[in-house]
C-alpha cells in the first residue's frame, strides 16, 4: 500500500470544514437562541432555580453560575444529542459519522468553556479545527445565558 501524506488529509479536512461551516454556525445559533424573547419554560425555570440556590449559599462568582448552567443544559443534553443523533432520528451511526460528530461536539464543549484553549503544534486536530470560531461561539453562549437571566421570572401558573 502506498503511504498517504498527512497533508492530503489536512487539505481534505479543511475543505470539508469550509463546506459544513454554515451548517455548524446555524446549529449553534439554533441551540443557543431564544425565539420571540421566550426560551423553553423549563430552561428559564431551571436557570432561575440555579441562581436562587447560588444566592442561598452565598455564591456570587459569575463563573460558577456559568459552569452550573453549562453542565446542566449544553453538556448534559445538547452534547448528548449531538453525539448520538440516533436517540432522536431513525439512523445508523457509523464509526466515520461518530468521529465527525465528536469534532462538532468538542467545538460545542469548547464554546461553553470559560477557560482559554492552550493550543500548540501538538494539540489534537479536532481542537485546532474550530479554534478560530470558538471565541465567537462563546459570545453566543454568554448572550444566551444573559437573555435568559434578564427575562422576568416565571409564575407558578406558567410553570
């Protein structure tokens, strides 16, 4: 067998990323946007609950609230759906598709993270691939959390 140069794979990888970029941007915006200034009621109620718990316990660090919200919704729910579309759709997930979805899920995880990515020449390709887009995705995550926080509290009847 002939040995394939890694540069060929990198070119193909970047070309594929370029093709899929608009779809990924639209996906992140769809997940992290509020239609008509109204998120799902359960999300607003739960985020308010987390903020209430932080207040009761004297936790004032905004990073802690961000982490609580991120661990509860984006990481527990959305990453699971992104990596396992067969939970929602009637599809077979091949190993190739699983690898591709893992890259997208990692980009979503990095977008929700508060720590800056420390990337270098030895960093995994899946982290390098979307490194340029992560700051913009982080802004979308922060705006989403702020929009939910700024909404009026729900009444018991609404819940």
